[in-house]
């Protein structure tokens, strides 16, 4: 960790720059780690057919299980990819060019 090396260079002997220190430092400095999501998935050619099939399946299960409308919810999830570049860029939250991002090389 760069902070540990800097502390050593500044002859700060008691510094322990672990993950919890890093998270607290980032919170104090209004920093975050973010990844740009510029790669998007293309819809399959038969997506409309799959959508109709999926909706029919959902309606059938809702009817079969007698699920009431107040028990139905929606939740979006962002998939985590294992193809994450490793060069971070850090800065203040909300700063378009200053947030922690990972750039492809």
C-alpha cells in the first residue's frame, strides 16, 4: 500500500495502513472506488419472443402460487465481471474525472 511506504519514508513508525484505515481515509476525504461501465450487452435477436415467454411463465406461477400483488417486487442487480482492469484512478466523489475508476490498458 502506498500509504505505508509514504509513512515509512516520513519515519512514522506506528502507522498501520490496513483496509479499515483505507476505508476511513476515503470517507474522510469524500473518495470512492468506482468502475466505469462503458461495455454494454447487446440484446439477443429473439429477445421479444423470450420476453413474451418469460411474462407468460411469471403470470402462470403467480396464478398457481396465488401470489398477491403486494408480495411482488422488482430488484435490479449489476453483474460483477471478472474482467476488471487493474489501474485505479482516485478523486473526490461526484467529480467526473476524479473518482476512483479502473482504466483498461
